[in-house]
């Protein structure tokens, strides 16, 4: 994991991440990115989540939504 990537993520913490309050935003960003990388590498890595991968021809046309 690059220092530049971690630095950018630390600078752009989400509001809910800022509210959680961290005395070490860089460490928090590193943990967030490590978790993200793990989930991306193994979609089954998180018990209640998955990464759905679709090609552009498998998506729904905005005019075909059910709402």
C-alpha cells in the first residue's frame, strides 16, 4: 500500500469516519484501505457482504427501473 494512497484517503475521510474520532487519521485510513483491499481480493472475505461484478451489457437501463 503506497504512502500516497494512504495520505489521500486520510485527507478524505468520510463524515461518519471523522465523527468516529481518530487521533491517527493516517492509521485509520490505512485500516480502511486494508479492509477494502481484502474485500476486493476475496468477495467472500466479509461475512455479510459480496462484490457483484457486472459488465456494462448486464446492467439495467435507467428507463427500466421498478420505481
